[in-house]
C-alpha cells in the first residue's frame, strides 16, 4: 500500500539500487565493517517489502560486484557468510510477499553450497507474481556483456545481431530496463552496474548511507522520478 505522499505520483516500474555506504556507516558508528554490511542486509529485508507494497514491479540491487573480490580476504569472507545467512531470510520474505527472486551475475565462482542456495530460492519463487527482485552478485556490466557475446557467438544458426538479441542474451532477459537508478552514499558513478540496461534510466543520488536509506528516502527518490519528463532522446 502506498503512503499519502505517493498519491498521484507516477511510479517507476523498475528501480535499481547501488547500495553504497555500509563501510562508511560502520566507521561513523565505530563498529567493524562486517557490522555495516549486516545492517545493510537487514535494511534490504525491510526495504524489499516496502518496495513491493508501494507497487514497484521490479527491484534490482547491486550486492557484490566482480571487482569486490579485490577487497581483503576477511571482508570477502564476511560478505559470503552474510550472504549464506541472508538466503533463507530472503526466501521467507519472498514467499510471504509473493515475490519472485532472480540472481544476475556469474555464480560459478561461489562455493557449491552457495550456488545450491541461489538455485533453490530462484526455483522456489519462480511462480510468484507481485514483484520481481533481482540481486546482483559477482556481477559486472562489462562481464555480463562479454558473457552475452559469447552466448551469441555459440548460437548455431548465426542470428542477425540486433539490440533485442543482445538484451535477450543478458542476465536480465525478460525484465524491462530500469526506469530509476538510485545510488546511496553520495558518489556520482554507475560502478559497472547494468551498463547496457541504463541507457535511458533516470539517475538519483543521495548522501544517505545505505543502512540509513529507509522507506522515506525511497519515496523521496520515487517522487523525484515522478516529476521528471522522460524524452528518450526525443523532444
């Protein structure tokens, strides 16, 4: 259910979020970085339900990039442990709220138990219809494009290369392109996220760190989107 603030506001069908600021949140609160990531995951649990109740049909979040492997072994290990703990919670949230879950990215680098958990949650929620939630893990826009090109090159019938064929070969096949991309934490870059898909996406940045980005902040972004004129290169 939407709040009164969203009455009459044009909602984006697909919202993508670069969830930035967990480490800075931890530093500001004098706690380990792992605690910042934990608070960020807890916030995502709540915001997922909020987005579904607002009427957003697709939500895609950047959880772990192909570049994040460069972080310390301790931090990467903590993120993997957090991811393992998050999967059963996400399954419950998705089941309770009729949400379909998809993963985008290359899961082949993960441990077998994590791959199994990802496959299970995607399989068990495949028939849900209220909203699609896509989480990007071991994801990079350039890596996705490389994998798509390899997929097309391996097609036996050598199809004509079109924009639609490329879109259909990406991890997000079957999903509309994002209408709105939100980046928390104040930085002004897209960080290799959905490079093909955000060609005409509206961008919204906020200084708010991800663990503090709650429903009000999401509504602020949606209201800002609703006030923009989208011309897609036309007049």
